[in-house]
């Protein structure tokens, strides 16, 4: 055996404790493989992920995985809030139908089932019209109120996602309290975006009316359609991504107003149009398909009931089924789509503004 060589001048023993980078192999003599790294507990290895997302630019899988985790670990503030709002809103048509059934004749199929071909044509009375109008009008009112309520739910979920990014969990009450001071702004933002969408669609319809009135043949409308339809679709998609998609999380998570939130969303999606559009469109399709599949059995059953149960009972069961299907759809679609949109907002800020450093400071991973 060779005699052990003394240490070189200036050499000192390493300090006790784990190395600075425990995940790296320890250096050895030149030409030899380093020693294997010692075991390090999982929390040290995942220090860059204090919550539902890794604090780095996110991929599609990261967003979807985080969205389901956020819904799973915050069920009351996500699914619970959506179900509560949808159930309260859709209780209106159920109650209105029950009330109308007590005072009016709501039978839609009873007389038709008992009538024979030789009978006189069935007369539609004012009572029939009032009953049908009341039923479908109450369904429309419930849908509008549900949409307004889900706007506030979206604001709550934005705070839930932001908290989950740094490992915090919000209850339903905490998420609602976090929207204080921004609720009317959120409703105003949604109204403004909806008004802008309506104006764009109305202008395009009016252009078609003008072409139809001034054209002398079918060639003009055909050419106009071939040119304008793709252009209109492109404009609406641009409007959806650059103007409509990200202002809500920007408004809820930053100290800005309605117009500043719209400008903020436009700046964040600059040079990120196709990525934002692709993820947003895929999320919308997945949410709508999943929501339809979940609510389809209830919806089909309620529509079939009207043929088998005559009189007010059939109408009432139809309305109850449609209301229940709407609640089921809202319970999945609203939390998932809003979570992914907020995660895209966080991802774009990490890519463009080093927002991951801010989140690490909030999570206590770095010194402020």
C-alpha cells in the first residue's frame, strides 16, 4: 500500500452539513466518476414548487394539473361557490313554474295526446300563452342571474389560484372577502366587454343588411361573404384573446381599474397570441364537452318526461331537469376555465416580468 500523501497547503476540512447543491454528484479525482449524491428529503428538492404550480414558466400539462389540484384542494371556494350561485339562480324558474302551475294551465302535451284527427283545431288561449311565456321567461332570467353570479365566482377563483400558487388555501369566506372593493368593478368590466362584443356583432350584421339592400344580384353578397366571414372570425378571435380573456385576473389580482385591466391583458398577450389562443380554445372545448356529458343524462331525461307525464307535473319536471343540468354544467365549467385563465395570466407574468421571483418572496423562499 502506498503511503497517504499529506494535504496540499491551504487545504482545510469542509464544514459540517450537507453540500451547497446536494443534488449534484460530489467531485472526485480527475478521470474518475464522482461519488453519488447523498439522500435529500423531498421538500428540499421541490422548494421551487411551494404550491400547486412550479415557480417557472408553465406548460400545458402544468396548467391542467394545477387546475385540477386547485379544484380538488379548494372544493368549497371553487365548485362549491359555482354550485351555490347556480342553484340560487336556477331556483327562480323552478319556483315560478310551481307558482304558475297553481294558477294557470301549463299542460303542453295533455290536450294533444287526447285529441283525435277529427276534432276541431285546438285553440290557444291567453292563459296558455301566459303560462308558456312565464316558464321560459323564468328560465331565461335564471340563466342571466347565473351568469352574473358566475362573474363573481370567477373573481373569487382568481384569488384562490393566486393563493394556491404559493401553497395557501382559501375557504369560501376568505375567497369572497378577497374580492371586497372589486366586485362592482368586476361586474362593470364584464358588462363593458359584453357591450363591446355586442357592438362588433351588430356592426357586422348591419353590414350584411347594407350589402343585401344595395346589391343587384347574388354575386355581391356571395363575394362579400367569402371575404367578410373569415375576416370577422379573425377579428373576433383577436378580440377574445387580446381584449376579453385576461382582464378579469388582472383586475382581481392587481391594484388597477377596469380600463387598466383591459390594457393589462392586451400587454400580457402581446407576442403570445397563438399560445394563449391555443390553450384557451382547448380549455373551452374540454370544459364544454365535459360539462355537456355530465349534464346530458339529466337534460335528456327531463325532455323525455314532458312526453310521458302530462299536465303541470310534466312541465314542472322539465324545468327542474333543465335547472339541475345547468347547475351541473356550471359546477365544472366555471371553476376549470377560470382556473386555467388565471394560470395563463400567472404564466405570462412569469415569462415577461419575473413574477416567479415575486411569488417566491411571498412563499418565503427568498429574502425580501
